[in-house]
C-alpha cells in the first residue's frame, strides 16, 4: 500500500486541491494556510474511516506534514 499517495489523496479531497499539487514532503500549512477545525475534522474523519478505527489524540497533535499523515495511516491500517 502506498500510504504517501493515500495521504495525499485524503488531503487533496479535504482541501479541494489537486493531488499532484501536494509534494511528498509538504507541510500542512503550506498546502492551505487556513486549515480550520472543520477541515481538520474532515481529515481526521477520512483517515479514521480508512483505517477503520479511532486514532489516538497524541498522533493528531504531532501531525504537521504529508509524511506525518502517511505515517499515521501506515501505523494504524489493518491489513
């Protein structure tokens, strides 16, 4: 599973930007400087739907980049 691509797809959908505009090492604030609580909640919901479980809040607090999100997906995905 390409978790980096899945992370980019989730972010693209939630931020309404093209997937190819998201770099592998992009920071979330670079993608959209106006990520508000609603957008962040949508990202959380999409991730939790994908991994089919609730993600611990401490993991969300460390989220800052596309690679961080890919790491959350990889760590929590039930294969």
